[in-house]
């Protein structure tokens, strides 16, 4: 039996009562969110930020939005089920796994917040959702499989004397690629909900810093029954640190790029460092260093730079970054072989380092 959408407000209110109790002091990591058993549906069925789910099927979103956000709500009538984007207490989200189909869009993982007025810790008003808290940099899932990303996202679920705070995780994406979404057979509806069935909410355009707690938040553009947000996450209870609503980078350096090959062959005083850019965009600096101390103009030997360059790449394999060699680099390039170290500095995420060999160009 299906129930009409107005009942959702009641369920959200019940969820406040059940979830506002802080998690146990144990630091045990738990897995929550989607079971990832569903199959992402194709673009033709509305799996794109440009679509909006109406009673007659997917239509172009009427707002003309070029981005969107989705998160998994509570199971209808069962707020204690772990298949939700809402976190169980103050802590940290450690990993996020998504399941996508063909031509997936780049994603940002977004933390959103529901706030409820309280008096002496007891609910005294209706929940207000949703407010932007933070998001990650874009990440690119692999097509037709699951991809796990390491993150470090502080989240909250606590009860204070005057306010009850509940955070949830979702994703944001641009138009032009499929999303981690699946229809639950026999449950999907853009206007009604199945008891103990999954619910989800969407935003067109996506949640962003303009939707913070001090700017009024954002209203959902849609609330769907039986739409599984194929996002699973691990959560570790911890004393949460409240931080401003700004983006944070949560990727390991090798999640962003890796260095290809093992040999560098300079031509005309320059060489190509080959990078595999794994994200929608990769930016940073490349520095080719001597692996052993060498002397330059000054007699003292030390590790020296042989050449450096900045880069701004789009996603793809075997992207070449041209590095112009300095005088020392050109001198060493005339030798048959020199051991070097390539350092790719990505800024906040850190650096990727690889030992390579500089070899004289074939004559």
C-alpha cells in the first residue's frame, strides 16, 4: 500500500526523536547508506541532473538547472534503519562508495544539515532542511562498477538545549553524465512512499555555500519514494568539530593523479612527464630533482631541481606535461643515464613522488 507525500513531514519529525541521541562512546566504525545492490538506470530513463521525476515520467527540470544534489532520506516509517544518508551521531565519514553505470558524471560529496528548534533539549518545532555544510572537490567514479573514495568529513547528530542538529551525506553533480541512482522495483514513485521503503530528496540546482544556515538553506525540488541513492559510507563516532561551510579536499594524491613510465628522454632541452589524471581536473606543479647530491655553479653538492613546470589537465590517461630543463638539467641530460626523482605537488592533497631515470636522447 502506498501513502501520499504529506506523510513525509511526520516521518521526519519522528526521525528527530529517534536520531538526536548521540552515538555511543565506542569508536567502532559502521557502514551505512545504500546496500549497492540496485542497478543504475540509464540516461534515457532520466538518470541525469537535467531530468526531473514527474508523475508521467522524467521531464527536463523546469528550473533550467545545470547541477543537482541527491541524498537518501530515512526509510518510510523506520528511522533507525542504517540505509540512510543521515549519520547516527557526531563523528567522521571515512570512505564513500558509489555505484554508477555508463558515462558517469563527476561527483562532489556534500554534507547537508537538518535543524530543529528545541527547548531544554526537547523538540519544540518542525525540522528545517536543508542547509549546506561542506562538500569535497570533484571526483570521478569509474563507469559500470563501484568506486570507493577516501574522505575525512566531520559530521554531527546531537541535541543541544535550543537546537537539534542532524547531518546527512549526499552527492552533487553537473548535467551531462549519469548518476548513482537506481529504481527499487515496485516502489518508485515521485509522489508516494512504500512502508519501510527508501526515500530520497533532490535539489535543482545543487546545494552550495549560498544555502548555508545563515542564508536560509534550500528547499528540495523533489522527494521520491523507491529511488535508491547508490552511495554507501563508513562512519566513525568522534567528537565532531563544527567547521565553516566551505569546501575541503578529501582525496589522496594518488586518487588525483599517478606518474607514468620509468624513463625520461629529453629532446631539445625539455622532456615530457606523463600523468594519468583520474579526476575531472588535475592541477599542480611538476619538479624533476636529482636523486643524489650534485654540484651546480656553487661547489657544494646537494639535491637540486633540474626543471619544473605547472599543469592544468583534464581527466584522461597519458597526459603530457612539458618540463623545460635548466642548465644543470641539460648538462645531466647529456650523460648516458642519471637517476632522478619526479615530484608532482598537488597542493593541499599532497604530492605524488616517483623515482625515474633520465636518459640521453637516442641519436
